[in-house]
C-alpha cells in the first residue's frame, strides 16, 4: 500500500510539473473524447475561412459556448459542416477553453466550359452536369459530371465518347472547369430480330417498338439509338400490343443488344413467348356492397363475351365501374377483375368484383424531378387531391394524362406511407425533356389553292415558361402565297380542364385572275366531355380583300403590259373573268364575323399510325354577328379504321363526309363562301375541279352541298425495311358537289349561264404511297377518274402533306 501511494504521488507530481513548465500547451483532441465524457468551452473560434462568414459556420453546429458537449457532438458537427458541400476539410479541436473549428473551403467554380462537342450542344450538357458557376468545386462532382456527359452521348448513339477534365486556377480561390469531349463514332443498329413470334411477323412487331434499324434517314429521326432503358420500354409496348389482341399469356423471355466493335453496330434480339390466343368467356359484375346492384353496372362493362380478349377493354371497364361506384358515395370501393382461364376452349371469363376497400386517404402529392415545369401543371392532371380517398385506378389515369403532355421522358408514380396508418403519400417522379422547337423546311404540293413549292419556318414552345402553355409563331409561303400566324393555347383556363386560346393570321394569295388578302383572328375554347368526346367553340373574325391582277383592269379586261407592249391582252385570255368572280371582287373589303362549334369523337388507337378506331368530326359555323356575311354552314366527316390482317399488317378504312352552306336574311352567298373540291373530297381531280361551272370564265364556282365517300386499304411495302416508314395504299373515291347561289348577277334581273348545278357523282380509283417522314406525313396518289363530267378538270397525280383526320 505504501509503495502504491508513493507511485501515485510521483505520477501526480510529474503531471503538475509538466503543466507548470508548458502552461496552456496541453491540447485535447475532442475527436478522441468518448461519448461518456463532457466538456464546456467559453467560445468557438473559426479558422481557415475566407468567403464564408464565421457566424454562418458557427450556426451550422449544435455546440454552443457555456453548454456541455461530448465527443459524439463533435463528430456530428464535423458531419454537418461536410454536408453543406462548402468545405474540402473540417477539423474541430479544443484548445483550453476554446473550441477551434478549422476549415478548408472548396474552390468556387467560375465557369463550366465544354470543348470538342458538336453532336450534343452546350445547353444540353449544362443541364446534365452538377457543377455550375458559383458552385463549390470538388473532384467527386467532376467525376460524376464526366459520367453524366458520357450518358448524354450514349443517348444519341455515341458509346465511344471519351471525356476528360481540366481545371484552370484563376486565383482568389476560383477555378474554371473544362470538359474536353472526344465524341467518337456513332453506333448504329444493324438489325432488330424477333425470336419465337408466330402470330405476327417481324415487320409488324418492328412497327410496334421504338427501337429501329438504321437507315439513310436515321441521322434525322434518331430512332436507331440503342439504349437499355429504351429496350425496357419496348418490352412494355410489346406486352400491351399482345395483351390487347388476345395473348394474355404473352411474355418477353429476353431482350438485349450485342455490339460488334468492328462495325460499331448493335444487333438487337428480342425473344418472346406468345402463348395461345383467348377470347372473352362469361363476363359479369359481382358486388359485396348490399346497396350496389351489380345488374345496374353491367352496361358499363366494355369487355364482351365472345370477343377477342383485350387488356384495354378490361382496364376501361375498371375505370368506368370505379367512377360509377364512387359517384354513388362509395369512395373507398375497389373494383377487382378476376379472370378464369379455360385452357381447353381458350377463353377467359372475367368477374368484376366490387368490394368496400380499406380506408386510405392521400396525405400529400409529392412531385420530384421537375426543374422547369411548375408543380401545378402536373397536379392538375390528377382527379385526386390531398385529403381525397386513395384510388389506384384514378392514379393510373393521371399517369397517362401526364405522359400525354409530352413534357417528360419518363413518368413514375409510387406510394409511400403517410404520417398515419390510413394516410399515403403519392410520389411523382418525372424526367423532363426539351419542349421547344425551331423548324424550317420546304415542301411541294400539287393540290390546294396555291400548288407548287413552298417554305415555312416556325418557333414552337409546348410548355411555355413551365406553365404548360402552347405558343407558336410561323411564317411561310410559296411563289403565289404568303402566310403568317401566331397561336397561343392555355390548356387549363380558369383552373378548369378547358383549353382556351387564340390565333392571329394573315394570308395572301395570287390566283390566275385575281389576288386576295385575308387578315383575321380566332378565339377558341375546347372542352373534353368524356374520354372520347370533346367539343370546341370559337369566335372568328376576318377581313377579306380581293383585286384583279396587274394584267386585268377593275372590270376584268386585259390591259397593256407596259411601254414595250401597247396592246391589251387579247380576248379569251386569263382576264376573261366569270361574272361571279367579278361580282365578288367588286364588293371590295368583306368582313366575316362568325361563331363555330365542332364535336369530335375519337377512339383511334394511335393517331400517328391508326389500326383501329373511329374519328368523327361534326362542325357548324354561323356568320352574321356583325360583318357582311350571313350564312350557316354544316360539315361532317368520319373515318373508321379496322385491321384486316394482323399478320400482314393490312389496315382498311372507310371515310364519309358531307357539307351544306345556306344564306339567310338579306345576305347573299359569294363565290368565295361556297365549298370547293379538294383531295380530301375526291382524288384524281384538280383543286376546285368539279361542280358548278361558268363556261364564259372557264371557272368552277364551287357548290352549296357536297357528299363524298372513300374506301382504302393500307399495307407495308415488301422488301423495303419497316424503319423507312413507307406504306402503300389502294383506294376508290366517290363525290358530288352541286348547288350554286351566285348564278344571278347581283343587283341585276338577268341570269348568266352556270352549268353543272345538279347532283352528279364523280368516281376515281388509284394507288398511293405514304411516308412518315421527318417533315411530317407525306403522300403521293395516282388516281384515274372513272366517272366524270365534260367540264371537270382532271389531275391524276397528287403530292403533298397527308391529312388523315
């Protein structure tokens, strides 16, 4: 005991001597203090900071002067300061009664520059990288940016792109970061092969997916870029395609792309298991809710017994049943389809069961990834809001609506637990894409009121300022035409699902005998009535001016060409003007004020490449709310698409339409108010080439009434790869255009001669070639009239933009 006491006394004396010899030099490293120990400091000293204020750094840590703290508090303070992203190094030590926080600040990025990039522009790369001007520099961010730049190049088919970084020190703790890009060669897709498909050909399945084989147009279309994400999306497209055509057991066994490094080309192989084709067996509705009569819901079921099984029909039935049950006050009711396969006769019987589901409410809707698009633009696509009953069917409908906006590359909606057991959080993750477009192009048309070559340029933004608004400015024209237009659309007017917008335009035309100038504006409102039915109301005002050409005087007579040609144009030339045209031109400036309404019914499966469905448009226009025109005009047009052969991808369509215009009051119909024939009414004839005719002026005057019908079969072209977007067609057209209200000289009792005012049918047969080009759908038709009148003007070839709907 005495020895121990002496040893402790000696140790204490040694410690006391050291403290006296080196006063204040005893430093405690708080990083090694155990969690059980505690200390107090009088002040917090910050060292090493140059840009960041010391008080800002002190405010970030939980340790305060005069309060006890432990080693774990120091650890947490270090982590907190590192998490700010402002420091490359942080050390915290206790020196006597002071806590010393020593930091090393990150350098600040002055500029982020890109060199060597041509295929991917600076704006796209700036959006991809993390480092921005005035952000802290770190090597981790540079490494992440290099990978992000490579990913951007992979998305445009350049797998070999190499990226290096360079840091230029500008002094005063500022740097420029330069990314040097070697873009490398562009990878292509040599072939897209399908294995295991029996019901549908490779060509038909290639038309379904977005990954295309490379061709001479790929540099513009960019549809031959290989991507794993794109391939996964193609798998889903194939599943939907098969499920909607009866193949309920369909599976994608595998899909992959194999790169041949020698040719820098991918070969894509998709292996499928189609399974048998099913039809619907018995279809019924069952309800466990006593107040819900299943018989009253049967009419809402769109899947019919005996028809080919379709997942879309089941989905549409689910939505219709869920909405009807919710309307009856059962917000938490769940509609569940239960399928029963009969493998012998290959049928699937479906029972839609209505149950009272568990109560769950939406606590909040959280949107992520939308750096440009405003939150409310996404939220308004939901028929649900915070506090409403959770409904998975309505969530999926909202997902489709958001995808249809075409503002995002990808949309994912998931759920997360809320703060209470009956609360859920809807999480919407989006990846934005470019919605602006500048285009300039040229074209050629053999039809219309101004045939020939034309050019057009436009600037379009589909998501203006991230508000979901559409704006377009365009200008164009040809040898005899000029067109200018400004369009704007607000898709949710006054917070309602009503599209409101306006168009302001000016058009000039130079015809053989006269010129026209039309300036006008339209204010329009569009309203969806159901998922398939919509309507549009509009007010239209236009001012029309007509005058004879420089070679014709105000009476339509020829005049001298100039000093070198004192003789007027001989009789029988271009200035022999129809009395109807002269009367219309003599009226001078003509104002038209009208309201119009259109009702659209649309069940088309794919507006770009229709295979089944109906598109019908019924319209009316009433002129006379001021202005000079007083008439009522009715038009109707409908097209039915039906796939005739899934294996051969043959699509049939039947189109029918009609129109009638009638003056009222004291108003007179001018020649310019009448209907004129075009290739949408009948092919094989010139624009305004049939109908009432004035022999004196060699001019068709248009008609008050028309009917037309067409039958067509469309098919892929053999040998030519489907990725070219070429399809052929055979068709037969029939039409009549008759009736005329300008067969009397206005203000005079005598009539002038107009022939062909009675109903006479014309008919033609022909072949066509359609091309889904980068400039829009183009079409060439060759039609031969098989029934015509002697006054008709024939035009067998027709080339121009395709107008299906």
